[in-house]
């Protein structure tokens, strides 16, 4: 186990180009979409997420849904889920399944070779075997499947080659073949009118065809907008047909007038995947490859559509992310020219920041919305936490969000910087333009600790200070020793400001780090790194500056003493990003070699490293240090990793991965799935846990849980507090002999609690013989503990010994354990001492009972008392230390498992108690 473990991925709405599936349950409508290897179910009333399916081994290629069941095709298999529980897997296909179609009680699955299997869905449970199959032949590659209304047990199958075929799935016979239009069929839908279907082709034509007479009724052509990828008929009485193309444009056709009715330009930034008109409603739902779902309503007089509601994420990979506020939100800038705010807690609160009337300006200029938006953001700053007197203060820039703009962005090849007001989720009114003689792109920016000023650094080496409230320049930083009147002789790669507004730190590409006076804008000191600097990161609390050079070496400098304090080596490719933890103890860096490394600054070494399949491009750690967010190459989402060091009881970093070992880790899934702890242990590279045996589950146990002893709480709690009880019950005065003692039978005390009467004796010989007999009986009683322990250890079944311990009183059990103490440990043949053998057997007993998870609280109390009595003996004898280490591993493993369930329950209860319904 490492320090950071996969948690989940956010920002995914749709993925893979898989058509969605719409179904109606009662009065509500739900849509099921694919998000890579999992599926999500949204309520169409508000497009809020209601179900998240589990992670599948491969990406989903087709979806279908019926009531509570969801059918997902991945690879050559089809998984059937009842809500989120997988009930059966269909595995009859030998090739990849790319189509699923559900109608009535049949489900058709088609693979890429033209084989179609027919599955039945009678009753409540799906069958595990198909009822039939159809082979379409090598020259017929299916692309779409459609069931015409009123055609019993018949489907129309479109092909890549162009023809269409009508099949009876009950008799498994082909009834008729339509010649087609010499173009690949991409989609086919049934119309509200009988015998009429619409077919979309790859050449951009839409054909409305009568299949009863094999006669074309009308055709539409929008070849300029690419292939027709989706079709849908309106069913509320209006004769309209919606078609989506590969260019992202949705066209609405009037079937009565046989002409174009309206066009939804820039409906999506990618190819349209699905279109669906809701039954008897003027609402159209669309999805595309741009990671979005949109709902359009036709409610104006002209019949044009307007956007009703939508859910979207980045349509291109994000390149820069930062946590904002108290760690519940993430600001993300992507290559799709979008600047977004993601909520870590609730996905429905994620949104894109407005760039003010993009649609209106694009429509007025007759260009795409993408051309009107600002160029992609290359870096931005949203402030940082102030650490004063050991207390974490509120976000300064978050407070300033109520007064003025609090985020600054630098854009690709843009000589201006833009400000944003997160209070209203909109771009600000000021555009910050440096007053340098030559207009060069801005490469770096930073906001002061007070939140009033921002600093901009350009490609030409110019640094200028601006007031965020007014947008007015407040001075420039110029190094008079340079021939050009600027701050650096080259590009400014990074800027940083200290916590007291006393100094500004800037880094140039040529390796010169300069410290400036904040107010006077004068140069205070210069530090030469000696190599080209590509990226910097600054921690305001401890004044450490981390720099990255072309040689992939991380250097840490003390900006007060102006000297290097740490040097970290390990990356083998370009370092893409780095950041400090909030307490300043860790430095986290990522590289194009696919590794993410954690460096401990105080220990001056690498404490953990992990390698992912896709290289990390940007990273950010939350102010609470509980979550690490990363972005990756060609991935449109933001991936979250949980900090195990914060949630586990262990504080020693050596308990995690080795500093030199690089562990391979998978990216977080969209829906987090639990892996069995036994499987985690065997697959882990940690040698400390690889020897732990799986739990032995008995008949009365529930898997993954523990069993309690059901003893009174006072009995096992008294074992842990026995010393306090003895001190409390210690007599104040010595016992006094009563003047007239009552008649009683003399008895001999025993550890078992049984009353043993002493026979009368008339002579001293009888008394001495009785004493010897009592001594032998006493020894027999004392050895019963050891004999029972040894006999149970031989058969590996300690139930009888546990029952014996549970029957003893706390003081008797304490006496039994103390009788095993070794007083004269300096004698020879210590290995043969019966006391030492009994201690070794007791260690085996504790290991077995903890592994079985039986009588958990009682065994914990006995174990504490045992270690308290015999801890020094175990420390002195090497033969016992191996078993104690194994006992520690088992104890830690079992408790971490239980503690994880406690944490989940506590988090769920806290979340529900704080929720507002």
C-alpha cells in the first residue's frame, strides 16, 4: 500500500461514443450513459445522477436498459446488472460486441463479424443462454438494428456495405433485403407512421422510406455537415425529424413541407452520438463525443429549439488544475478553451465559468463558439492559504471574491491576462495588459497573499504589478543591470509572493532567481541556479522554493538565506508539475515518464513513487491534505487520490511503499469498486503483509466482519484495568481475627474456584502428608492451563481453551498468566523451560484467534494483559520475537480492515446528518 491510493474520477459525463438508453419508470424518465468502463443513470427531470454502475474489465461498447436492469457489452461479453449488482454474464460471442437492441422480451447482440445472438428476458431474471442465433455472412457488417412498429418479431438490420435486411428473429429467417443507397447505413429509426422508417447514411443523406412497398418517400441532404450519425422523430403531433451529424450540428426537418425547418448550430463540439425525442413532449435529448448531454425544448413561436438543461465536462484534456476554497472545489483549464469549476463533493454543482455571451457573439459574427472563446489557459492562480500562528486562516482570495475578481488566467500566445469573479462564475470586466514596449505572451502570474494585487510575467522578461479591484498597473520590476530595461533576460517561467507582502520571487528561463522588494519594486538579491529552469513552486509558510531544470533534477532553495537546501533526483523524463503539501513537509512531482513521486523534505529522501499508464500533466493537493488531484494525457477527467497517511493510524512512512520502489497503480475509476482485502494482500508488493493468511470464516460468521464474545463488558474490561481495581480494593487495615469465629469446614483455596475440603488430621505426620497432597493437587490445577493450551495447539482448534479462559474470573486469569513468568532467566537451557514453551504457545493462540476474528474484544483484552506481564520476557528472547512480529502484522491487518469500515460508516452518517433534504 502506498501513500496515495486511487479514489475516483470526476468530470466524466459520457465517454466512448456509445449511444445512450432512455426508459420511463412510472412518471419519471431515466437515461443510461456510458462513461468508459462504467455506466451512469441520470434522472431526466434535473439531469442529476441517481446510479453509478461498477467498474468493468473493459470499456463499454453498447448499452441497453429495461426497468431495473442494465445491459452493458464490453469486449465479447455482455454484463447484466440489476441496478448496480451484476446478476449474470453472457459470453457466447467470440468477437467484440458493438450493438445491443432490446424490444419486447428479446435482446439482440451483434458483433463485428455479423453474428447476432438472441436472448430472452422473461420474468424477473434474465436467462444465461441464448435462444437462437443469426449469421449475416461475411459481406454484411451490421451497423444498426431497428424494430418497426407492429412488425411482430421482426427487425431491420443496416450494414456497412449499404443494404438493409428484414429478419424474423422467431424463425431466424431473412424475409427481405433492401438495396440501400450505395452508402453505409449509420442509423435507422422507426417513425410514428406505420411502415415508415428513416435511414441515415454516411454520405450525409437522410432517407424516409416505406418498408411495406420498398419505396422512398423523401430524402434530405446535409452533406456539408458530414455523415448522419443519429436520428429521432418527434411524437407529439409535429411532423419533425431531428438528425445529427459528425460535425456536431443538429438539423430539424419538416416532413410535411419536405424542407429544412431549423438548425441548432454548435449543439456539440464533437460528433453526435444519440438523439431522442421524449414521448409526446417537445423535448429533444442529445449526446456527443464532447463529453456532454443536452436537452433542447421547442417552445417558441418559430419552432426553434433552445437549451433547456445540460451536463458537460471537458471535451479536451485539461492541462492545469488547482484546488480552490476549502478543498471542495477544483478549478480546471482545458485545451477545449473552457475554464471549469468541479465540485469534489457533489458532481451536480460542477459548471463552466461564463465568458460572457459567447453564443450571441458567435451567432452575430457567424462563426463557431470555439472561435469566440479565449485561447486555452496555460497557467492561472487563485491564491493560497495563510498559515498564521499555526492556525489555518480562510482563503484570502475567497473572501475577496465578494468584493472583486479573485482569479487570474494566462492564455496561450496572448499578451493579456484575464480576471475572473468566482462569486458569480463569470469572467471579470478588467483585461490586464502589461505596459512593456513589445507585446509578448504572458507566461506566469501570481496573486499576492492579501488578495489585492496580481503579478504578471511575460515571455520577454517583463514583470508588472496590477491592482485586482481597478485593473490599474501599480509598478514594474526592472533590473537596471540588464541592457534591456526588464526583469529577466529571457522568459519569466514562474512568480511567487511571500505571506507578508514583503518580497516577490521570480525565476527566469536562464536559471536566474531574483528576489524583489514588494513595495519599492527594487531588486534585493539574485540566485543563479546554473541551469535552465522550466517550472517553480513556492511554499509561503516555510519560504522554500522548488525549481525544476531541464535535467529533471528538483532543487529546493531557502529564499531567506538564498542557498540550496535539498536536491532530489529520480525522474527520467520531463517534469510536468510539482506542488508542496499544505504543511510543507512533502514535495510532490510528476513526470512524462509516468511516475508520480513524493519527497519528504525533512528526511531529504523519496518516500513513495507510483507509475500510472498515462503520464500526469498537472497535479494539486487539497488544503486539508486528504485528496490529491491529477490530470493525464488524453484524459478528459480529473482523477482523485486519497491520502492514506492521513486516514490510517500509522504515522511512520516506512509502513507504506519503499522510497526506491516504484509501484504500478491503475488510474482511479469513475465508480469506486471495493477489492477484497485478501486479494489486495496477495497482489501487494509489500513483503510485510504477503505472509498473512486469509481469514478463516466459520459458519456463524459474516464475511469481512468480526465476532464478539458476548461476555459481560465488566469481565473483559476488568482485565485491562486490573491494576486500578487492585489499588482501589487494597485493604486499609490488616485483617483482624474475630473473637468468636463461626463453625465452618476448613477448605483449601484453588485457582479454579472449586471448594476443596481439608480432611481432619490427628498427628503431625498426617498434617505433613496432607500438605504434600495439597501441593500436588495445587500443581495439578496450575498445569491444567498449560496442558489444555498444548492439547488445543496440537489440533489447531482453540475453542476449548477459549471457553476455559472465558470461564475464569479476571483475577484468576491474571494469576494463570503470572504463573508463567520466568524469574531466573539467567539459568541454562532456557529453551527447554516449560514457561517459555507456554508463552510461545500463547503467541500461536493469539495469532490464530485474531486471524479467525473470533471473540474479538475478549482476545484484545487478554492480549493486552499478556503483553503487560510477559513483554520484557519476549524482548529478551529472540525465539519469541519472530512470532510477535507476525502477531503485529495480523493485528494491524485485521484492525485496519475494521477501522476502514468504521470510517466509512462515520463518513456516511456525517454526510447524511449534514445534508439538507
